[in-house]
C-alpha cells in the first residue's frame, strides 16, 4: 500500500469527535458556539474561512480582521459519545447538547457571535 492510500485509510478509521465547539475571542470573551458530527472538520473550516476573509458571520470576521488570529482559540467544549447503534442519528442529541451548553451563564446571549439563538 502506498503512502497516500495508507494516510487515507488512517483518516477514514480515525474516530470523529461529535459535540459542541467554540470559536472564542480571547480579548472579549465573545464566542461562537455550534455543534457538529465532526468537530475538528468544522473548526478547521471556521479557521480557513476567517483566514481568507470569507466567514459568513460578519461580526466574527470583523473582530478577526482587527484583532488577528492570536486573539482567538478554537476549542471542543462538550463531547457527545457515539452510541453503538448502527442506525443512530446524533443530530437531535447534538442540538440538545448545544442548547444545554448555551444555557450556561458564561455564554450570555449578548456575548455570543451566534445569530439569534432562541433559548
């Protein structure tokens, strides 16, 4: 097996982290909180979009542009362990976990980049 195929196989076999993640402005404490089936892929996407100036959240993009990359961290906040059920769809569980996380005092609605989250 050549090196590329081996790397591709390793990637496919690596378990994905499901859960809630955040993009945190370390200067202001303001955060973007979201959930996904593959947290690392989403964090990488946010980072890339911010670096290229194409993030869809304009407030976050403006802060990134003015403060720079060093002012931000990209973190996993809550992990959703996968169930050993072949037909398991984690979408509802992920959304519930996100809502529970958003209810924490440290994530006050006025300190979020999230666009209109109802709570």
